[in-house]
C-alpha cells in the first residue's frame, strides 16, 4: 500500500485525524502543539494522530494528498480542514466547534 492509500485509509477510517510533528503529549513544533491545544479545548475525544516525523513517505504524501504545503493538517470526517492558523481562526469564530460536532469522536 502506498502513502496515498494509507493516508486515505487513515482519514476515512477515523472521524478526526491530525497529521502533526511529534505526538499530542510531546509535540515537536509550536504549530502542532497549538493544534493539539485547540482540539483539546474543543473536547475532542478519540483524536487519531499521525507523527509525520516517523514516516517520511507520509510526511511528503500528506502534503500532496491535500495539496497543502505545511504540517499540521486536520481532517474531519475525511475532509481536509486546514493547518494551525486556520484552526485558530475557526476556533475563535466557533466554526471549528460546530464542525467537530458532526464528527463521531467529538
């Protein structure tokens, strides 16, 4: 299975998926840490995370999958939502919380 197939399987197999640098307990960049904080503040349970630092194919593949050049990347119900800046804006406006309510894990 190639990276694109693995990514598709991950984002469709879990309601909320965050591709990040590091782990929720030990994020390896400020943007990933910010994304984890926002999702925790929204009460997300069952967050599925992928540490892109452990898999170079996924690290590059996820950028191509969403046509988005940066990590972290958030997917909800199989749809690409955005990166850290977009999550911050959506959280502040309340839009992210509404979108997360549609996810089975929220």
